C-alpha cells in the first residue's frame, strides 16, 4: 500500500500523481531493491510516530567495506606464501614479508568481524526492524544542519585534541625530568602531530559526506542513519548513554550520545539528527522514549 509523501493520502498501486494534492509521486513508484524500505516495521516496544509509509533508499556501505577487506585478506594470505613460491630466501626479506603479511591477515580478520557485524545490523535497520521515524528535509534545512553539525564536530574534536595534547605535554615533561633525556621531546611532539591530523581531517570528511548525501534520516531502536552517516550503539561493547534535544540554534537537533570501548577507556560519539519543520512534538516524544528505556 502506497501513500503520498506530501499529504499522506492513500494512493492507487500504479498512480503517478496524488488525487488529493496533485503531488508527482512517480519517483516513489520505483521497484524495490534489497536496500529500499517500503513498509513501516517496528518491534512491539517501539513507538509509532508516523502513519505514512516513507521510502528510505541507501546502499549498505558497511557491506562494501567487508568485501574490500575480504579481498585484502586473501591478498595478504597469498603474500605470506609468496617467498616460498618465488624462492625468496628468508634472510633476503622472505621472513619480513611473511611476518608482515601474517600480521595484516590478523588485522583483516578483526576488521571483517567488526564491519560484518555492523553490516548485518544496518541490513536489519534498512529492512525496517525497530524503525521509529523517517524524516526528510528541504535543501535549505539540510544545508543549515550540515553547517551546524560541522561547527559542533569541529568544537568537539578541538576539545579532545587539546585534552590529549595537554596530557601528552605533562607526561613528556615528567619523563624528560625523570630520565634527564630530551629524546622524549620529539616523541611527544610527534604524538601531538599524529593526534592533530584526525582532529582536523575528521570534521571536514564528515561535512563532505553529509553534503553529498540525500537529505533524509532514519531513527531506529539500535541506531540512526543521517544522510550517509550510520551510527550504531549496540554490539562490540557500545552503548547509548543519553538522548537530548539541542535547541541552541536552527535547526533543532536530537543528539544521541553513545560510547564504545577504546584503547584509553571509552570513546564518546554524538549522532545529530536535525528536527524537520513541524516535527518538534514528535522529536520530544522520541527523546522521552529513549530516555525512558535508559532510566
């Protein structure tokens, strides 16, 4: 059963225009693909905030990453045995090639395991499992959102960078004094540079990815999709910590704060979902729903 994306009026199966508002609905009559959501499927515990069925199209990018690492993993396995195949002596680089390739095989297995789990979860969300809401945005709303998201992300990454850099400087000074060795100075400076690169690059990458995304968002029980950005807060030790509405500037944002295990404690991430015009009450109900589950 199809509904008009503009007014929600029920449509005939092969209708090209809405009989109620005249909306051209031909683009929404395309045949389904494995990653097209046509129905509103929710679990018994999930609230239903919308009555119309909305199409949500997105390719499973996590699955592409898995397939890429399958190829890389097989390549590294081949390189492990390459010295024996070509008769390369171990002391002429054969041992080094075998060891390095073996290490990369282990890395490949770990990456495949992580992204395969994420890909499976994304498939479930795209199929409609636990879906709460699907929102679409005008071009103006979307540009305002990604601009604000960029500024918020820069601010967060800048704070993390200064925190890590400050701790590194303190530790460097302590080690330099304790061991009376200035070798720690370039080491600490190098560490700060390494930390600075992702702190500067990540917000710009996120901005470009959102800029070239379709202006849509899907909110589900286990994660959200904003444009092409996928946020998941289950599996691999991840957890949803808090959900709130940020009303400081337009557009208002639902912020999903979640965390996951990292080398030095838990890494905190924030998924920002813009609230479309006319959806404020629905956004409040969504936030209340998640915080009720967390309480």
